């Protein structure tokens, strides 16, 4: 039984490969050319999945430094859109905002939100399932905003109780 299924799957893949042989040959040609070009690049050795990030982890100047947190000029374009928040700010402004937010997202604090997240998440799913019964598209942004507000208010209610 398993042999027949395995054989059928193998035959299917061989037929697909035969039909797409030109695309596969082009893919392997481009892959070979890219590999040859990448071998010419200098840099730290890469490992699968992690790339070369493991190599830089040894250097505390890059990851542990609070001096090297300046952003590139490309972030200036975002400043008009999202303001000068944690993502774009640098140096002392970034440090003070980061300290403020670190306490907010501590695991122990978020663990208290679990019941509220679960209850409001279930409510959101029920509302979206009810609204999604028809064939018309819906804008879910108002529902997400409401769920977020309900989570915040629900947590505040549970703290005061």
C-alpha cells in the first residue's frame, strides 16, 4: 500500500519535472551563476538559517553598545509618517523610551493579560465569523481597533477589581 502511494507520488513529481524541465534548467543555471558570484564576495562565513549573525555576536561593540544606535538616513522618510518614536529616535531619547517600554512588555506583566487576551480574542473571532458569512469583503481594522481597546480596558478593570 505504502509502496504504491510512494510510487504514485514519485511518478507525479517526475512528470511535473519533465513538463517544467526548461524552467528547472534555467533555475539551476542562474543558481550556479549566483553561487559563483557569491563565492567572490568577502565576508564572514555563513551557516544555514543563521547566516553570518553568529559571527558578529562575538563582537560586543556591535550588539551591546548603546553608542551605535544611530539610524540611517532612510529612516528620515519614515519620520513624517510615524513620528519620532522608539523606532526612529536615537541616543538619549531612544534610551529613555526603551526603558519605559521594557517594563511594559515584561513577561510577568504580559502574563497578567493572558485571560483578557483570550476572552477578547474569542469575541473578535466570533464577531468576524458573524460578519464573514456573506460574500462581501469587510474592513477588519475597526474590529481590530475595538479589540485592542477592549483588551486595554479589560486589563484596567481587572487591576482595579
